[in-house]
C-alpha cells in the first residue's frame, strides 16, 4: 500500500514540475511512479506530454505507444503518436497512426488536419487537399487546416491561393502562433514586399522575441535594398542569441554585398565555429578566399572545398539543387572540373527541365575536355531556352577548338542578336573576323608563294 501511495506522490510532484516547465524533474518523477506501477495508462500519457514539451519527440512516441498498448480504445492517444512522429520527421509512420485515430474518432478533424501536413511533407499534395476537405466536413472553421493547406500551396508555388488560406486562418484565429509571419512569406513570394514587411512587424509586435520572424524580415529587407534596416534586425537577433549561426551568416552576406570581403570571411568563420555543418557558409567563404588571394587564402579555400566534398560524398541527398549548383560553380572556379562534373551531373539529373542547371553541367563537360558531350549538353540547354546566350557562347568556343570556324561565327552572331552589348561576344567576333581575314590573305597569297618558290628553284 505504501508503494502505491508513493507512486501517487511522484505523480503529484510531476504535475507541479510540469506546470513550472521543469521537464527533466517531471520526467524523473513520472518514471519513478511508472517503475512502481507500470499499468496506469494515464501516467504513460503524461510522460508523453512531458517529453513532447521537452522536444524529445521520439521518446514521446514511445511513451504514448506504451499508453496505447494499455488502453487501445482511447481516441486521444493515436493522434498524439501521429503528431510526434511528424515532429520527429517521420510522416509515413505518422499517417499509419493518424488512420487509426480516424477509425477511433471519425468525426474529429484532428487526424485529417495532421495528415494534411504529413502528405505535404511527402510531396503528395493532391492527397493533402483531400485531407483538407475531409477536415472541413468535421470542422469547417478549423484554422490549422487552412494554415497547413497553405504550406502545401506554397510548396507548389500557388502563392495567391496560399495567401487566401492564411488570411482565413488569421481571421479564424488571430492569435495563432506565426500566422502573420507565414502570411508575410506568402505575400513576399507574390512580390508584395511592403505588405509582407508590415505583416512581419505585426507578428513581432505580438511576439518581439520571435527570432525566425526577425531573420525572415531581415532577408526581406535585403530584397527591398534596405540594407541598414536588415543589418539592424540581424544584430537584434544576436543580442537575444549571440551564438545564432543564421544571423552571423546573413551579416556575412551583407558584408560581401557591401564589398567588404574580409569582414564577410570573418563572419563566415564565426558561423563555421558555431555550426561546422553549415555548408553554405563553407562554400561562400571558399569563394571569397579564392577571390581575395591573400596569403594563405588559396590553401584555406581548398581545405574548405575538401570538407564540402567529404560532406557531399557522405550524404549527397542533403544537398538541394541550389547547393549542388553553388558547389559546382565553386569547383569550376577552383579549377577542379572533374569534381565539378560529378556534382553537376547529379544536378542535371535532379532538374532536367532547368536550363541553368544543364548549362552548368555543359560547362563542366567542356572544362574536362569532353567537347562532344559538352556540345550536346549545350544543345539541350538551347532546346529548353533558345535565347540562352552563355550556351551559344560555349558552343562558339567549342567550335573554335574544333576548328569549325563557320559554326563558331554562326553561334556568335546568334548570341549577339540576343545580347548585342555582351563584351566577351564582341571580342570573340573580332577575333573570328581577324581569323577570316588571315584565311583570305593566305588563300590570295598562296599561288604567289608557289611562283616565287619555283623562280628560286629556276635561278
């Protein structure tokens, strides 16, 4: 009997710790109670809530699953398992539990709302919309359903519809955390930057310590060319969180934009000390060091490139197309065309309809000396974008190397029709004209040289 009373005492202490936000102490008290009596489903449920509040989502899933095994007919438990699996980055597993939640409580919107997010993360946006309409049948005024559908719409580039959904969510729940910041993001994507700025400021009035909104507002101000205000936002983040790598990164970007490469490199170095896996900072620091060429810069740049290549070899799936493009350009600048070719081939496969990606791959092929494949890749670029000047330029250069002078002149003339002020093209056109003149003179003087040689032999 004393043990049962002790267990109840541990649970009471856990409640007090939870209310005070002391998650570790609350967890410890609950585990002591469960060790005494492991058959109380509500204690496992409370442990799950505590672990969820502490951000330990995988552990929360385990606690909620233990609760479900003890009380399988409780409709509150499967949605909690599904929600924590989503937070743990496991949308497929989450869907399984959310389907169980629907069976236990078919009139509740929660399981459908969470599945909007799950299917969106999996890229199945049609199914995400189906879940939205199912949630509407249960609860037509659910603000979370509108907000989550907006995320799906934003991912598909359907910005105007996303704006409408987020406005509905804000009307239904003006105090929804982050709703005005998300609406600002959608407005910015449609080019309405001033409206986006006002919404970010509204979000920050409601939550002055929202670091994500401050960073997003700073990035928006950069796009609006309000550089001083942007820097002030990033520095405010550092006042609240001095070791925030994103704020240091954006300050480095500003320094580079303002022509201060040394300050930018220093900031990038800070970022990499705070977060050694920050690939964008590593790549951009390498670019600046290659450009600056101060003593030690070249070796430091190559060290950074090697680290980035190791990361790429270890986890290539972590590199988004933009990361691959940036790394490929860096490798070309560092005169490592073979490595660039490998990286950019992956980019070309991932984005077959993007002419810029195909152009980068074509450039890498030409740099490695594989002119046949490079020329073919340039032609693919022109199929995607018939006015791609850089691809025409590369075809002209490749034709010069192949000594196909007529083709070279053709591609230069085609490119100049698109961009008549391109200095490099005009310079190449001049060289080709001089070569044409030299060929003509050679043709004209050829018979005379033959006569003179015969005369010399006759004398």
